[in-house]
């Protein structure tokens, strides 16, 4: 991470991180603790550390513990895990929240309102509020009505449900096909503009044609 920004392939002044789902909290941790990260795009992620404790030097950030009892079933009989992850800001969970106020990176928080993997809109709002509380305005938030969890590049098929490796079963991911597709188109444009604005100091990169 220290040497990568100095390679010829990197324009500078820093590098960008594009993250989705579980990689969202990893991206926030990288932006908070590592230098040289100028732009962080977070898509339907978490603002708290998940799965395993995060170790950085002498600091340990515990992982937030899911509440299994909050898992329900959709009308079609598929597991709905949206409320299994508790509110990170509540007592007993706040120690898992990633201290993004340490970061000098710019942040783009994108969240789907029908994300059934977890409450990504709440997590995006909390991340923005944390930065605002510390006097920072280095972020932007966009939310997409009726879009599901996996907001990927345009024309990738909508994935309303699928096998979840951490759960070991098929779960609901949410979203309506048309709204999800439109969200992917809009977000792809926003992500490119975000990285061009905060990474492309010389404005010499080739314009994407997808």
C-alpha cells in the first residue's frame, strides 16, 4: 500500500477504492488507517467491522455480532437476513464502528433502499453523520429506491436472491428489476465522475465506453 502509489501505473495524487457489500467495511478501514487513499466508493456496505476482529498495530476493532433471531422468511420462503445485523450505533455495538473521521479520503456512499442483505441506507446515513459530527464534508450520499443489494456495472443481471456464503443458504437480496437496472446505470456514471474528480489530477485517463 505504501509503495503502490509510487508505481508508474498510478497517476496520483492517490489511489481509489471501489467496494461493495462486505468489502465496504474493509474499504473504510483502509481509508481510515492507511495513507495514500484519495477516494473511496462504498456500495451497500457496512460502517462497522464485520465477520472477524480487525487488527491494526495496537488497535483491535471487534466485529459486530448478528442477531440470528431477527432472521425471517420472505413470502416465497427464502431467508430474509436484512435485520440480522444490529444497529452499529447502539450500546454494545459502537466499538465495532470504523473511525472514518481519521481519513482524509473523499467518500461516495451509495445505498439501495430495498437492500435485503442488511440496512445499507442506515449504515450510509450513520457514516455520513459521523463525518459531519467531526466537522468534515468530504462525502456524498446517494440512495436508490427499489434497488437491491448487488449494484454492479450496467447490464449485469438483477440478482433478487442467491446463495450467501456466510449464511450457507439462499437469501433475499431485494430490488425490482427495472429500478435496479436504472440504479446501476446512474451509479456507474457517478462512480466514474467521482474517481475522475478526485484521482485524475492530469485528466489524461481514457474515457470509459461501457
